[in-house]
C-alpha cells in the first residue's frame, strides 16, 4: 500500500491541471498561514475543485482528486492582498481530511503515478494540430515550446484540458484519468 503524505488543501471553484499556471489572491488568515508554512518548508499545497459549498466558507466539499500547487512567484497587489502565481505539479487522491482550528483543511493524500513518457498516437494527431493553432493565435508561455512537445501525449492532453472551453466537472474527470491516451480520447470526444 502506498504511503500517504499530509497536504494542506486550497479548495477552489476551478481545476488546476499539471503544468498549468494559476494566479491567486489571498486574504484569509488560514491561507496566508498556509503559504507561510509552505515557504518555510519548501513545499506546495493542494488545489481541489469545490463540489459543494463556497471558497470562503469554513465548510466546503472538495473533490477527492487534486493537483499540487507549487508557488512560483508572489507579490502584494495594489489592494494590499497577497498575490501568488502557482503551477500545477503532481496529481493526488485524497484518502481523508481533517480541519484545523483555523479552518484550514489538511488531507492525507496518495500521489498518482507520473504520466508515462509516450508519443502521441496517430488517432490523436488532430488534437496536437488544434493545440498548435490555438497557441499560435493566443501566444503565451506555451507558444514558444519545442515542436517535440506536440508529440508528447501527456503534455498535449494537459494543455488541451487547460485551454479547452469545458466544464470544471469535465476537467476533473480528465484529472482523474491515469492513462494519457485515454485522456486524449476523452478530449477528442469533447472537440466541437
């Protein structure tokens, strides 16, 4: 049985996928303390989709799958709030949660296996082409990547999961899928 790690959770009304960037504004004491602790320990925190409840509520129901958020940058906004730039790293499954006195949810998590390094299959070539065209139009950090990335099944799948106009429920289903080729097949069915 795989060992579990303890991970503070930041439940949100969004799904963070591996490799995706996410900007956050923090004002609640429990999350400011969490970020301070993560900085001291050199660790990340978990982002899970809220299935029921509100981001500011003491009690909300987070999804059982999430993604580790690694802090890349931080600043103080014009409004005095802490702003973070995080990037999705490892996927995890929540075994159980507990709530600290501060209201911070801490989970015992099992890390999902890393994606296999596998080339794109011919039946998913259309997805790579769509992603290339999209990135050429919108630019951004992924627009200047090596052409080899567009043949990486996992990378193409995560970028499409990040950018396609799909629901958070659909994005969560993709996050729960371990096989990058199955993930791509599910994305192919979501292409209009």
